[in-house]
C-alpha cells in the first residue's frame, strides 16, 4: 500500500484522494483486513517540500491503526528536472 502527500499537501492512498479527517478510519479498515502473520508493507511517499507535520500526521495515524511496517520515500527534482527518489525503511 502507498500513502502519498503531493506538493500541495493533499493525501492519497494507492492514488485515490482522501480527506485528512478520513485517514484514521481508512487505516483502521486496512489494518483490520490484513493478515496478522504477514502485515502489509506501507510506503509513505511525500514531496520533499512538504512540512514535517504533514508527514507526522500520516505516521501517527498509521501507528494508531497498528500499521507499523513503514518505508519513507521523498520525491525531489534533480538538476535535469527528472524525479529523484530517496528512501529509508524500517519495521517494528
């Protein structure tokens, strides 16, 4: 599953727009539907210009829902205008 935050700060789950107020409920649905023995890997992708607070909103809601296998990826623009992706991952 991919959660993304665009350069305007809008949230998306697997490419579908979602209101910030709906994040918690949607993450709870995803957590309830997953296999406890094989939890879902979540990728949080955000534009590098997005505030830390927006990213932490997503991380906090994921944590509350019990979705803890999370990779963080940032999108930036390289010198030639090509998208550059950098990331780190971790599991709990």
